């Protein structure tokens, strides 16, 4: 049964070239879901028309994009529609059949219980399941997870590209919909944005399922585009969390540590090159003048890192402000 306000669970399904699978995904979504938003992201196979022609589930609402916006743009469209309609929790499921809709209650439960604002899948939780993951994909996910920990501030999460997610409306409605990355970096950028809201994010264990699909996630993209975006997000997060919104001892440790490390390393390299050119051995005092700033800088940076790891949000946003204004 649908409600005009405050229905608990909505599902958003971004659709692009998923005509073969979308009806099966819809059929597998259980009665715990009140509304389903199918977002046709200018699909060349006309997924939206296909759903409207063959679907008989009254919970389904088809939304369309005039131009392709990528998975991020499709999810943001679904989020906005679900929030406006009064959904409490919004689950994102892909339309290609690779995400089991039977897991929806597992993603929703921590949010309704007040334990998290956002949940995401983690295919690395069961070590036995990792053996089924292709080695190249395992390496790529491991590297992305490390970069995501740094840029997002969620040090206890893994598998950042996992797109099986759920979010509370009080977190969704405060997202900068027009700024979130639209395509491959979408899931990772979501974590960065959630951290700036101090939202609590929790991993949900799930099995790794791989069919005959070809991954679009290339190592070259990880090294170039993703690395640059991670560095940008890390800088923004540090500025916002440690200087603009709050000040702490870590706000001093980071720049001072970086300055000392840079000075010590630069001073040491310059004298090492000079010594190699002239053949004159560097004095012990010069070596110590280089080593001490490096050691002190490393200690300060490690202290900042320890503080950052301990600062992972623990109190859910929707518990801190349970009655936020709901007109959006």
C-alpha cells in the first residue's frame, strides 16, 4: 500500500541498457518496499517504455532524463523524487540483476534502527568470497579503498565502488545534488559528501557476484582521473573539517608536519647532490639537520592520521536532528 507521506522504504533503479534484466529485478523486490523509482537515463533501449509496457506493479514510478547524466545523475533524480514524496529510507539497486533485492532489508535495518545514515555493500567481508573475485578487480578495489579512506575520512569502510546502498532522507536531502560526481566516481564522491555532513556510514556484508559483464573500471582511470579527484576531495575535507568548521590540535599537526618533512627531505637531497658532485663527505651535523625535521614531520603526520581515524562519525545525523524541516 502506498502512502502520500512518510512511507518507510523507496527503491531507486538507474536504468541504462538494462532492458533484459529490469523486469526480473522489479519482480524480485519484496513487500517491504513501498515505492520503486525507475530512472530511464536516456537509455537507447528505452528502458522506461519497456517497464511501462510490461510492468504491473503499482509501486513503480518511471522517471526520464532528456539527456544522459550517468548513474550519479540518475540516482540523484531518484533521491529527490523519493524525498519529496516522503520516503524515510531510499535504497539504490542497479537494474542489471547483479544486486539481490532480497538484501534490501539488511541495508534498511541499520538506518531504521538509528545506527547509520547510509549503508553500502561490502564484498570483502567474507574472506572465502574474495577468492571468486578476479585478481585485477581485487587489486583495483584495494587501491581505491585506500584512496577513499584518505579522501572521505571513513577509515572503517571498504569496497568503495559498491553501488548497493541505502540512505536516510535527512542525509539525502542535505546532499549537494548538482555537485556530486555523475559517473564512475559517484559512489566514492558520495562518501566524501556524507563525511562533510558528519553522517554515519556502515558496511553491509554481501557476496561478490560476477556474471558475464565487462567492468568499465580501468586501472588507467584509477591512476589518473580517480587519483586527482581523491586528492581534491582530501584537500576539501581537511579544510572544511579541520579549519572552517572546527579547529583542533590536528589542525596544527598536519601543516607543521608537512612543512618539517618537506624541509628535511629537501635539505637532505640538496646536500646529497652537492656531496655527490664535489666528492666531499657531508658532515654529521648536516645529516642530523636533515634527519631531525624528517622524523619530527613523520611523527606529526602520524599523529594527525591517528586523530583523523578516531574522528569517523559515530552519531547518526538523523538522530541528532530528527525533526529537520521536511519541505524541500
